[in-house]
């Protein structure tokens, strides 16, 4: 086999490896994007829960304050 043929075969194998690595990187990027989306959903849910809890605490304090004012 001539040097030119060996070089062409090696270049072809290298191109296949680069393509495979690119495909794997794309798959991993998709997986990371999906995980980040799920984390974002969880963070939004936690923030909503926190806001609802804070709202309940404020409402309860206002009710107690109203009861104190009415009792005077």
C-alpha cells in the first residue's frame, strides 16, 4: 500500500472518530439541557411554594393584628 493510500485511510478513520465525538457531544449537550430544564422547573416550583408560604404568614399576622386592634 502506498503512503498516499495509508494517509487517506488514516484521515478517513480520523474523520469518523471526529464525527462520532461530535455526535456524542451533541447527545450530552441535549442531556444537560434536559437536566437544566428539570432543575429550572424544580426551582420555579420551590420559589412558588416559598411565595405561597410567605403570603400565608403575612395573612396570618394581619389577621392577628386585626384581632388585637378589634379587641382594644
